[in-house]
């Protein structure tokens, strides 16, 4: 509606100011070309053209020439002879008399011009220039005054003028013998093709040459068209043309009765405004745009029809401007509304976003904010198509709405949601969080699948950001939910400083590796080691790899540390190999590095560059690494394995994969996760699981490593179950490179622990 009001007001302003008249004229010219018609042929122009002037070789012409012309035209049977030539001053008496006589002889009606002009330059008084009295006697008098429009063009002609109290019909209306209100004007019909008005050269008439046109009964208009005689005016369609041609066009308009009423622009603007209102009630969105365009075209066709039927004309530009401006404004308003929507709403879920939460929090009481992070949301979304994804969002919204207890749920980032705790829960926020965690126990329906969403919650009474920090803290600590407090701030501080300090730590020896022996259970001898990274932070002390490895992975900084571990392992192993040949060292490779072909290439090159056979190195990858993007992972593993480097599937049993899935992976061994091994001596189910896993892995041609052996019975049991390799605190805790060398390579220690952890 606002677009309508602005467009309507602007259209009226445009109509009033006359702005856009250029376009209006172009449109009018276009329509006239479409509706173009020939002259009636009733009116003939007798031109004082360049040829006539040349033949007479003087100007002004003696009036005897006009007398001759009148005689000849009369003889040819012309009905009217009109002069657009000034006879207001005396010439020689003989010439004047000759012309006057010719006028009195003529049977045809002769019309002589009169015109008003300023008495002197700048004077307000006007004088009438009538033909001299002896000529007036035998002729009718018609006014030839032109009345240019505001822009200097002569597009209207008057029916007549009043000069010195005397009404005088205009020359065109007298020629057309049509009546009209004196001092009223009519529009010259410029769709009449001016080139079809029959023309005779005055020279041909004087020279008695045969005339191309039969003049009997015709109205002859005599005037100057030669450029040197001046008397030229601009008109809209034809540009600057001789005044006499304008008189002829005006007379033709009246003869053909095609003068139309000019309604101006206001009725069209009103009509367009009303049509628009009706369309706005009927159509919406894109259909409205189409309808408005059709209405504009309809208005144009109406105008064309009115003009073709010689009923009326109107200025269409302000009306079209109204429609066009309405569409533009509407688009603008919609775009800015969309912008506002995109500023305040999440495009995927349609829920209000973080900007919206900020405004909400600014206005709300100081109730705590709960931030929910869904740790595996990316995976859940990646596994679903568009339809099941929107179903997942719906189901999620439903549960969150329950938690927000009718308040708003905000969707901040892809995997992050938030709400403000309602007053009802204010005194038991922790209970509220327990409910929230419980709600996420049940899986969510996403298409045909059920997905388990792994949610953590952060709560803060002070700000959105600290609630996020608390959620991250909960995630890092493996908690379901966490309040924001000093401890969480410290944890965040630690994580940030770890990221910043990594490069320096690699350089200055804060980062190092330890080796944990891998024991060949069947042959009862050392098989090799697993290299594990350690970080002795200057400020924070020893930092667990379980904290900083995921952190570096998340920040995309895991490749440098992995290359560091690989290089040191290769160096250590080269030293050991001279003493005890054939040991195999494992290093851990993060999932995302399998997608990084530059890393894979560099790692292979490092192994190739060492003098050891490639088969003495094992890359451990977790099975979840291969699940996220199996095709890329399989390709990378194949590339690695082709070089002879062994592949081990770490933490086997913690993921979703089955042994038949493993069959498709290019692997040499599986490492059964510690959670099964540590409990298998007491837990019968786990024991059976380990046993069958060993059997099936062997059937698939895979070696089996058991990690997390913490006691002798477990070790004995594994040996009995034909497990190939064992690793665990019972054999030894990880030791520094030097300790490992001394205790395991040189001495060939059988079991017992070295204490470096
Ligand atoms: P992982 O690869 O499964 O490594 C085995 C982890 O189990 C090591 O912990 C090891 O010290 C521990 N462990 C060994 N025997 C026993 C046992 O008998 N009982 C118990 N309770 N634990 C035992 P660590 O060194 O803290 O490493 C933890 C995880 O950090 C590793 O799990 C691995 O996923 C990652 N990690 C360690 N070093 C690196 C590395 O250089 N690169 C990458 N990408 N990840 C690494
Ligand atoms: Mg490992
Ligand atoms: Mg493991």
C-alpha cells in the first residue's frame, strides 16, 4: 500500500511538472506512425518553393504574379484560394490594382491572411496586420496566428482569434469550412502523412506548365516553403516545417474530422491508480507483477484505440510511471524485507538467528541463556537428503520448543541452537538441563532413518558468548552440560594458547614422542612400538593428546605435528634397526589427513626417504576416519599401502563398522579397542566378542592387535585366542625414545613397565 501511495503521488507530481514530456512525445510519434493515414487530397498546397524563386529571380514578387495565379486557379476550377502571404502593406498602385482586380474576377472564394503582432519589440500592445483595404474588399479574412506550446512546438491550432474585438476564424478552419469556438484550439493530427498532401510549384503554375493535379473543386493554400523565406516552426512529429504546411495539416485535421480531445494526464493516472488497487486485491507476488504489466499494456492499447477512433488522446507517461514505480518500490520493499528476514532468521531452519537472540536478550530479563551444540550434526545432515533434513529440523524444533516452554528457539550456527530459560525453571536450571539432555537420548526421525544427536549444553547468566564457551567446555570435557564459570574460561584459555603455541612448541622441544612396545604374543618377542605424542607445556604442564589432538584437528593444524612424529619415529627406528632389525613402528594418522592429498604425498615421501623398508612403518587410522568419506579414504589408503606401508584400523569396535565393511578397506591389521580388552577377563560377552573378532579378522587375512592389556590373565587369554600382537600397561607404559632403546632394543626386556607416560 505504501508503494501505491508513493507511486500515485509521484505520478501526480510528474503530470503536474510536465517532466517526461520528451518520452510522452516519442510515444505519441510512435503511435502516429502506427496509425498513419494519407491526406484527404481535398487540399492542395501551392508552394512558393526554391524553384519558383529561382525562376522569378526576385523577391518580393510583384502582386501581378498573384493575380495571374488567382486567374489560373480560378480557371482550373479551384473552390477556395487561400493565401498565407502578407499583404498588409502597399506595393505599387498598379500591382495592387492588378491583384485586387483578379480577386474581384475570381469565382473561387479567396481568403487573405491577417495576423497579430507586437507593436514593437517588448511592447505589450499588439497591432493587427490586415491586408490593405483594396484587397480586403473582395476576399475573406482569416487569421494565421500560430500559438506555440510551452516547449515552442506548434501542435495545436486555434479555431480562430479575436483581433481588436473582431472575431476572425483561423485559416485552417475557414479552409475546412468547419466551425469551432473562437479562441479554442484543436490538436493537429500528425498521423496525417504530410508528404501525401498534393503540392504544386508556384513556378509551374506561372509558367503555364500542365499541372499534375485536377484542381476542380479543390481548396488551394498558397504559401512559402523555400527555406530562404523563413516562416518555419517546429512540430512534434515532423520537426521544423514551413508554417504553410502546419496550416495545411491543421486544415486536413478539420477536413478529415480527426481532431481529438486531449484529456491530459490526470484521468489516466486516476484510472491506473484504481486498476492497480483492484489488481492488488486480486493478485499476489509474481502474479501481481504480471498483472500490472498487462494493465500497462492495456492502457496503451486503450489510448491507441481512442486515437484510432478519433475520440480522444491522453498523456500516458505519468500513468505508466505510476505502474512502473509501484513495481519498483514493491520490489525494493520486498528486497529490504527479505534482507531483514535474512538478518534475523536462519535461512535453513527458518528459526530466528543469533542477531535476533542478541536483540531478544537486550530486551529480556537477566534469565540464563542455554546454548546447545550438536556435536555430530554435520554427519547427521550429510547422511540425509533435503526432505529428511527438513523433517529432522522439524523434529528438532519440536523438542527444543518443549524446552523453551513456548519461548523462542534460536538457530545460531549450523550445529548451535539457543533459548532463554523461562522464569518457571529459573530456580532449577540444572534440572532443566537434565531434562534437555534426557530429551536428546531418544533418536530423531530423519526420513526413513533414526539419528542419534549428540548434544551438549552450555549455560550462562551473563552473555551468549559465555554460554557458547560453556557448551564448548562441556564438549571438551565429555560432559552433557556445563555452567560458564572460571574453570570453563581457563579451559578455553588453555585451548587458545595451545593453538597459538604449537609452532614454537614443535621447535623448542616441548613436543616430543614416546614409544609404547607392541609385543608379539605368539612368538613372545618385541614386535615394535606405537609412537605417541607428548606436550610438556611451559605454562600449563603436561597436556593430554586427547585434549590437544582434537583441538589441532579442528583448527586444521594436525599435519605439522604428524610429520614431526613420523620423522622422529623414522629416525628412532633407523637407530634401533641396526641393533634389532625388523621392528615395526606405528604412528597415528588423523581422519582428515586422508583427505589431504598433499599430506599423504609428503608422508609417503618421508617414509621412502628413510633407508628402512617401508613395511616397517604402520599408519594407524581410526575406523570412523574411513566412514566419513569412504571413497576418498579408500583411495588414500590404497595409495599408502601400494608403497608397502602397513595400514592398521585403530580403536576397532568403537565405530559402527562390521567386519564385512573392513573387508573393503585396504588394511593389514585391526587394533581392538581398549574398552573391550580391559574388561574381557571379567566380562564374558566382551571375551566372546574379542574371540570372534580375532577369528573373523584372521579369516579376512588381517592381523589382530589388542591394546589396553593391563594384567597377566588378559595377556594369557589373548595369546590363547590367537591374538597376534599385544600392547598395554602390563607390557609397558610408553617410554621416551632413549628409555625405549635402552630397555627394549638393547636389553630385549620381556615385560614390566618403564615409567615414562
Ligand atoms: P590410541 O592411538 O588408541 O593410543 C593408545 C592410547 O592408549 C595412548 O594414550 C596410550 O598411552 C594408552 N594406553 C596404552 N596402553 C594402555 C593401557 O594398558 N591402559 C590404558 N588405560 N591406556 C593405555 P595417549 O598417548 O594418551 O593417546 C591417546 C590418543 O591420542 C591416541 O589413542 C591417539 O588417538 C591420539 N594420539 C596420540 N599421539 C598421536 C599422534 O602422534 N598423532 C595423532 N593423530 N593422534 C595421536
Ligand atoms: Mg593408536
Ligand atoms: Mg587406540
